[in-house]
C-alpha cells in the first residue's frame, strides 16, 4: 500500500473529524453559557458533553499528528528553518497550524481540569464555556481558509 493512499485516507479522516469536532465544541460552548445564564444545575449529561468534547478534540489532534508526519509538506523542513520562516505557506502548515491546534487543545484541557475543581454550578459552566471558547477560536484560526476559495 502506497504512502500516498494512506495520506489521502488520513487527510479525509482529518477533515471530516475536524468538522465534527468543531460542531461539538460549538454546541458545548452554547450549552454551557446558556446553562450558566439560566443558573441550571450541572447534570451528568453536561459532564458527558464536556468529556466527549474533550475526547473528540484529542482524537482530532492525534489524527492531525499522524497526518503531519506522513504529509509531503513535512519534507519542506529539509529547506531549513530560515526558508520555513520566510515562506508563508511553509510557515502556516509546518508551524502556525500545529501550534494553534496545540494551544486550542491545551485550552480545552485546562478548562476540563479547572471545571472539576469548581464548587458551584455557575463556575463549572463558566470555566468550561470560557476555556472551550478560547480553544474553539484558536482551532478556527488554524483552519486554512485560503484553500476554500
């Protein structure tokens, strides 16, 4: 089996899983802020939604990591760090995209960790909502929108 076939499969999986992850994160954010606004009790369903969002985000990162190393773009590193820093496309795909995704995932993970320490329902919802929102925005910044035109 050729690496090109594996790359195309992983790329499709990465793209589809990214859409699913973004939708789940967005739903979670809306739900958490809405429940905080209404001062609702934190239920087991909310815990599961927060956990599934965390899991889906981590799976997306794992797929992206595999894709990063099997991608033909990874060979751009052979040109040296100076060329990567000077070329916008190299810089985006080799540095900016992975770094923004890592920071977004880190924000979601920190939100999950802080939520577990919160004592009140409002604080639980707000910690999840704020940190998941930060992660969501960082992940959106990592999307290569110029490919959509």
